């Protein structure tokens, strides 16, 4: 048998061995899937397999299914931010030039980002709350429209929410 024939037969043997393991991998995945579903109630499994709007929670490290609940809890927020505060906007004012004031508008949602040099804010025509870091993380309660909030110091904003 020449070198070409030996290489070809070695490749064929390796290919056949790889193909033979596919059913074992598929069976292991199916078994793992069944174990994940086994910890759920019949109603949760039915919801998971239905076309009903639902939210599932996955383990970020493994992708394992941790929870399923009816409804869409992670609705894409409709809050928007601009670098100017217009009439009716919720506004988070800057404490340092050249940083801009941030105007928030739209419908319920949370805008999350690092927003340095934030000071006082105004809820505008919205029910709103803000989160920041100062000596540690902190958040305001939800405040009604037309509320002016004085922090008295410069903080780094982490999120702003229209409720």
C-alpha cells in the first residue's frame, strides 16, 4: 500500500469515527435538555414550547435554561437621549464644561451608560428616577413629573429611567 492509499484510508477511518460520535453527542444534548426541562412544571414546559410571548432566563456561563415566565419582560425601551434639554424633557445637568446636559424623552425605559459630571436633574413631564455612583452606587426613588432634584455634588450617572 503506497503513502497516498494509507493517508486516504486513515482519513476515511478518522471521518467514520467522527460520524459515529455524532449520535452520542446528540443523545447527550437531548438528555441534558430533558434534565433542564425536568425541573420545570408541566405548565412551564407547555409555555416554553408554545407560541405565547414569553421571557426565558439563561445561565450566562452555560446557556442552561433557568426560568420561563409569561410575557415579554425585556421590552426594548423607548427612552431616548439627546445632548440638549428641550421643554418637557427630563434633564440631567452637567457640572463641567464641555460636557453637555442630557435630555431624556420618549416612553418608559432605561438609558444606561457612564455619564460623568452629572449634577442636579429635573423629571420634566415624566415620572423618572436616576442612578449614579458617588461613594458607591445609589439610585433615587421614582419621582413625579416637574420635580427638580438637587444632589449638591458631582456624580457619575449610570442610568436614567422614565417610568
